[in-house]
């Protein structure tokens, strides 16, 4: 059985410097449609190891 791609939701507003400065607001889906994001970037945003120092996204249930 094929795994569905994980979906994420923004938990803290941020400007994604790796997505042409796209602004994401709390409650938005991440990433926006037609944007490919690598696992390393997802892990960075799921953790506090980013420029803001806060978890910015979480896995959508």
C-alpha cells in the first residue's frame, strides 16, 4: 500500500525564506500547492532549530 504524503499545518506565522519569501499564517497548510520541500527543511520547521527558534509547523492529523 502506497503511503500518502504527510500534510502539515502552520502553528506560528513565518516568512519562508526558502520559498521566495512566501508568508505563512497560523492555520495555513504547508507547503503551498506546487511547492516541493525536502525532508531536511520539514525537520527544521518541525523543530526549534530555525531562525525564529520556535516550532513553525506540525503534522496534520
